[in-house]
C-alpha cells in the first residue's frame, strides 16, 4: 500500500501505517501518532487502564479532530 497523501501529491511513497479514522495508508512523514488511555467499566465506576494505547492518524483526520475538540 502507498501513502494516500503522497499519492495525491504525485510523489508515491510506501505506507508504514494506516489511519485509524479513515483507513488511508500513510507514510512516516504524514503519520501522526498519539497515545490515549483506555477506560473500562469497573463496578459502579470506570477504571483507567494503566497502559496507554496508540492511534495513528493521517494529517487530515488529525486536523479534523483538533478543530472539533479544541
Ligand atoms: Zn506520505
Ligand atoms: Zn485519516
């Protein structure tokens, strides 16, 4: 699979990951990794799991999330 953003720019590059949100292939240049904590219902409350999970977004989805959540 090739990086979608690179393909659009007519400079094909191999993808190293795929966007969690849109599923597009993304190269290292266009990949934006972030970590987030998982929550699991526990009794009457919610427990936060001790280890952070990872999600990788393309630039488009990263910007979209930024503008929606501030
Ligand atoms: Zn790329
Ligand atoms: Zn995306």
